[in-house]
């Protein structure tokens, strides 16, 4: 296996670039032989090959990409590949099938073959379809089948793009008895679920399938509670476990599969029914394997014969197509450059795809020599993506290292358009390229968006004097590209945030909490405060250990430092880490408060305790408060200390709502008409809040005060204490008209 760069970020980008170059997955020679023989049986229609497509991950992905690109609807509640293919021109389907690559699958018993991966994918597909039919969760069985068939497209893509590296990953996973995903993260800086998800988005696969590809190794139970559309990933995860236990095919992972019983309980599926599905699985896979011809004794010979026959059959048509293509190429040379580029952009295209498209069109339209376009939205970036288009139109994607103390985009063009002599500013870039750019003829200009460079483009002008002649055109074209690339970069940032969110939701804090508590029904609604608390717990656990390390090491260095100035800096680092730890403690207190100890509680005594606590918090000796407790609402059943703390926080907010003199506050307690709850209201006539502030008021760390604000945990704690004591908290307010906070609590 080739050496992987030590810089994980650089390694991950290079892997992603290699995967992004794939136009489709490769199929097996067995399958190609069957496919070509069908193509020659009279007039072609998709119906004659649809059974092959539905059993082959590569062909299925290619057809779904074609369907998505043509914007043909595939409803998730009535998923039908056959119906969608019937809406496409037969010639378009045929050409797309013929464009799929054919691999030379390894038959060595020491390596994981693509046939093994195909068999495993078929097993997961058949199993997922059967589970969807019996599960209470409403998932279309055909959609579940397709998601199961494509769940490992990330592995298939790695096998296509980096066969030696993938073989090494499988070998290490087998030796360590671990998952291939863990080895992928260590060796490549990315794993097959993320890579598969990126491919699914690039190829415009249905969203449900992309989620299954992405999440089938995550804590799907936790994620599905927050994102119900991810329940298809639960079905695929369960199907994957059953397929692995059944020993059909191979996955390249050697860790134990997810427990079947747990996922069955979460989905509400009977174990007896799952056992029956497992017993029938081998027969279902054998039927699909027979369609693909996976049992052929000499697949390469069969493929060669079929390919030759297909070539003869299509030869005449190819001549006509070539002539027509030459006409189209001649006509396209007259198209306007800007329109050509904009129309080429696919909404699902990645940033580097957009950059490559622009660089190639720039060279063609302006008749330049070699072109290098690189992306650098931030001045301190050290690793950048670049596209190189050589003089013969050959393009490739590379990663470049920006030297320390050098700005990737030269300062004269970071905010303004200008045409520079490239070799005077970016010799560091040319040193890393194996393309000889002419020193005197290479120009550099920025790709600007909203007055800031997101990258730059260097190119050879055959006639350097033309730079001034084309300056306005260069400015217009490059600015248009800068805006489009900036939008694509923002989309990539959102993807990264979403992926980080899933890692956080599946992190130690939340996963431990979910596994140690009673498993909720799979379709029960999630309380928003509870969900926020669980997310807060995960974030706190993620941050606590790094902060402790920063604080501890800063203290050690400070104790050993003789230089007073350096010692003071280290003490400041330790103080800042301690302040951050205090914030984490607040977050943990909100996320995992002490379990309440409910008891019959005297409401008036509890309110008096709350007022004393609020007075200490605000340094107010006498609070202007009026308390009214109805005779039939004198007792509640709750933890008096927690509810008193909640009321104190609300009263503190009410006191602080008055700008100068302390205005009146009223606390009223009365029964709710149902008789099961007591309503406690805290009312003030202070400054009030607008609708946006009311909506965010109970979120941790939110405060309407900007300068010198407190941490903003008062109302968050109040809502949390009300919630864990079986109650609710509601806020009504208008600017200038005061605020009313209502707490409903169980009546004693």
C-alpha cells in the first residue's frame, strides 16, 4: 500500500479528490456480459435490463444519477425504478449503461473481491426490503431495498479509485479484528460513509438513500429521534447486521455487527419474523446472483465475446454519432463563455468540480496555454485545492502546500482586481507543479466575491500584450466565477457542520445517556428541552477533557517558567481555560441536573425561599412583590429546592427588567381547571421582550444583553427544572409592556 501523508487533512482531501473523479462505480465482467447480450436482443428498451440494474450497485447508482440529472420524480412513498426509467429516452439509458466501467475482479482467496462486496450488498438489500414490509415505521420496501444495495458505495468507490490502499485497509482490519471504517479514518483521514454520502449527493441520489449511506454505522436510534427521515438508516443497519451474521459475501470489516435485538426493539420488529427473514435470505440472494451471472466459470471470456458483439452492432451508429458530435462541437465554439459556464454547473457539484469546469472553459474560450486555478478563501490557509489544465486540455486536481508567512493570494489582489505577472508573486506554487509555465507570459488575477478573493487563476497568454486588451472581459469572467465558487464553498461548509453535528449526536455523552435509560418508542415525539439537554451533554463531554489538558499543562509550564512576562501569559491561558471550564460546568448542570425528589410542598413557603434567593442574587434588600396563593392551590408535588431555584431565576430577570427604580412584581398561584396541575405566574411591568428574544430566552447562554452580559442560564435552568419535575414553562412578553412567565406543576 502506498504511503499515506502524515497530515490527516491533506490525506483526506487527496482521498476525496480521488473519489470525486469517479464518474460511476465499476461493475463486474459477469454483469457486463449479461448486460451486453441483452442490449443486442432487438430494439432496446429499459425493461429488458431492469432486473440486472436492480441487482447491481454500480448500474443502480448510474441509473439513479441519470434520473436525478433529468429531474424525474422518484417519490419515497411509491419508489419505482422501472417507472422512472420508462420516462427516459431508451437511447439515453442505453448510452449511460454502456458508460459504466468494468473491473477485473480479483479471484485471489487472500484478498477481498468486488464479487464479495456485491454479494453483501445484495444480502443487505433483500433483507432491508423484507424488514421494511413488516416494520411499523412507514418506509417504502423498494426504497429500502435500493438503500441497502447502495449502502456501501463508499467502499466500492475506494476499491475502484485506490485498489491497493483499500486492500491494505482490509488486511489491517482483518489483522486487528476491527471495522474497516476505523482503519480508513486512521489511514485516509476519511471513511467510506462520508465518501459514500458525498458521492450520493454528487450523483443526485434520493435523499433517503444518501442518509442510509451516510448514517448506517452511526447511532441511528439517537439520530432518528431528532431526524425521523433517518429511520431508513436504522433498517439498513439492522439488515447489515443480519447479512453479516448470515455470512453472505464479505464487507472488509471484522468487528462484531450491531446487536440485532437492540435495533429490532427500536424499530418495533418481532424477533421471530427476523429469524424467518434470515432463513430466507440465502435463497433471495441466490436468485439475484443468478440474474447477474455471478456463477460464470469464465467471466472475462464471456465479457470479451459480449463486448465484441456489441461493438460490431453499435459500430454503424457510432459513425453517425461521431459526425453529429463534430457538428455540435463546431456550434458550441460560438457560445458565450459566461453562459456556457453557468449552464454547466450542477446544483450538486462539489467546489473542485466547479473550479475544474471553469478552468477548462477559461482555457478554451480565451485560447490560453496551461491554466492553474486554486482556492484560498482565508489568508492563513496552509493547504489548498488546485486545478491544473495543461496545454492539451488535460485537467487534474491537486493539493498544494502554502509556505509559512506567505499569503496564498498576493496582497495586491486580495480585495481588488488586477492582472499581475505570476512569477513575481507565486513561485512557491510553480515549484510544486510539474508543468512548465512560461515565465514572461504567465499572468495572475483574483477570483473575487463581495470584495474579497476566494482564490486566483494563473494562465499562459500566447501574446502577453493581449492582457490589457482583454482586461474587462477577464474581470467580468473571473468575478462571476468567484461568486459561484464562494457559494459552493459555503455549501461545503454547511456539509461539514452537518457531519460534525452527527458525530456530536453520536458522541459519548449522548450515546451513554440513551443506552443507560429506558429505550423510548421509535415514533414517540421528542421533547425539545430534553433534546437540547442531551445535545448539551454531548458538547460538554467533548470539550471538558481538552480544557482540562490545556489548564493543567499551562499551570505546569507557568510553575517552571522564570521569565515573568511568559509566566503571566501562561497564567492568563490557565485562567481562560478555567473560565471555559466554568461555562462547561453550567452546561453540564443544565444537561444533567440532579434527579428531582418530588414531595408535597407548601407553595407559599417555597415562594418565600425563592424571594430570599433572588434578593441575594440581585443585592436588593426589599423586593417590591405581591404574592397571591389560592386556597385550593397551596401544595404541589415537586422538588421544592429545584422549583424555588427556578422561581428565583425568574424573579431575578423581572428585577433586572426595570431600568432604574424597582417596579412591582406579582406572583399568583391558582389551580388549572383540569384539577391535576397548579399554575404559578410571575408578572412584571418591565422592559419586556420582542418575539425573537422570547423564542430564545430558555436556550442555554442566550442573553439579550450584549455588553458585559451574564451567561444567560437563568431561564434555561428554570425551564429545565420545570420540565424534569413534570411541568412546563411558558413566556408571554411584549417590548415596553412587561413579561409574564407561567409554570405549570403537578398538584399534590
